[in-house]
């Protein structure tokens, strides 16, 4: 039960003009230098100038990750404020248009922009990635094939992108639609071994089509830079505790799958289309979804599936020290995700007679406040 799988969390944030509440497409000089002065190499650019990315070190427990994430969120928020901006943790801005955003002038981003043109320029979206340290390479790809089943569940708990370019999209998570337009995105392929994975990357490199494995933008993938299995399916969570719950569920699920392996068992792998259908339902409905339980061949309310996950993972979660965070998934379902709260703020403002833009400004103001709230988050 006590498999110690290390984790590391990466989060991407958006920078806001506090007067207009629009994205700060050209942050003032000195902002990133100030961030690096405080956080060192744990903070980096993202593709657009209105984005910033942080990453924890190697964490043995979710509690370690919590301490680092809170420190980093506050440091970025303070640096943004000192440079006349604000920071929000949300996967999309309510009304920003990608054409108005400026890419960062770095070689990697210039290459991506040249290769993918408007598909890359549209990436005014933010996500959360969780790295799980797994030294054995064959085990890494084997676990990837099994844990892919749970990608829709983790996405549903993270949704924070219901708006795109000024419109209520009708989806709780629109970000997967945008990133899904990139080649080599979405759910991963299944591999028999590490050599099976490297044969794929070698074929892509030999033909000159994809020479950098980090340009395989799957929902989960073996990291090209670390001995980790990188979870990439989730929106960035506005509430830091929600993100920690997802990291805990990921860590505990992998520990559970390792426990099965030691007992010569494994999680059944289902057809990709079935998991893709659950992912679509998670995007569309979030925690209000009904997902397919393919073992019993029925649609099941997501709340019931979360209860089953909490029970299934309980002992492993206890062993790796994240039982409380795993059980917090129950609270996310009960009070909703960031997407649910954004929509509630928006619809309440419209019902009160405010304009569409005024309603969306209220969303931004709430996001600014809640992105750094730790002890007293506000649920509308």
C-alpha cells in the first residue's frame, strides 16, 4: 500500500490589467525578472506574454506541494501587483481574443508558432500538469495505459474554462477544445513497453516530422525531461486546494495501480472511444456529468463515481499521506468547480440587469480574489 510516488505540480496563470480587466498582452519590463528573483528557475514564460508558469520541486507528499504552490501563487500575484497587473488562475479569460495576444520571443515558441501558425496563437489557455516520479521506464508506460481511464474524472473536477472570446460556450471546460486542435493531442496511445514508446518517437524523429517528444501534447505522457508520468488533461484550478485534490487523486491512483500489480492484477483497459466519450461528458457537464461505468455498462452520476474512487483509493491514499485531499473531491462535487462559480456569478449579474461585459468583469474580479485565497475561499 505504501508506494511512495513523488509528485511535482506545474500551474499556468493569466496576467490581467486591473483597470480594464483584460489580459495584459504586454507585461511591463521587469516583471519576469522580479518573479525569478523570488522563485528562481521555478517560474518561466509560457507561449504568450500574458501567461506565466510555475513549477514545484520534487514533492514527496501533497502537503509539500501545498506549501510550495501557496508560496508561488502569492509571489507571482505580488510581483504582478507591483508591476500594475493582477493574476488569475483560470484556464480561459472570459472575453479575451487570441489575435490580440503577443507571443513570447523565445526560440522554442518561435518554432512552435512557425509550425502551427494560428493553432499555436490560439493557445491563450492555461492548465495544470502533475508529474509523478516513476523511475522504471516500462512501468511508466504500463501505468499510463491504465490510468488513462481516469482522465475524464480528473478533468471534471478541475473545470475552469466555461467562456471563450466573450461567450458562454455551454461547456464547463472549453480549454480541451482549443488544445485539441493541435496535432498529437488528446488521449494517448497504448504501449506494450518503453521500447514501444521510443520506437514511436524514433520514427517521428527519423522522418523529421517531430524531433522533440515534448511536442506530443497528449493528456498524459512520459515526460521528455524527467523520469515522470506527466498528467496534462486538467484545467488550472482557481482554488489551490482543488488542484491539490487532483494531485492527490493522481498520486493515490498510481499507488493503487502499483498495489494491484504486486498482486498480479491490473486495471482493465477500455476502448479509446469509450474513454473519449467520458472525457467529452466531463468537458460538457463537469461535476454534473453522468459518465459511463463500462464495467456495469451504465451511465452513473459523477458524484457516485467520486464516492467509489474515494472508497477504492482510501487505503493507498492513507499510505501516501493524502487521504484528506482525496476526500475533498466530495466537497468539489457538492459546491462546484471554478467553472460552476463563474457561471453563477455571470448569470446572477445578468438577472440583476447588468450588461454582458459587466457580468464578465465580475467574474474577473472574483478570479483575482480567489486565485490567492487559501484559508477563506469565497463560493458564490
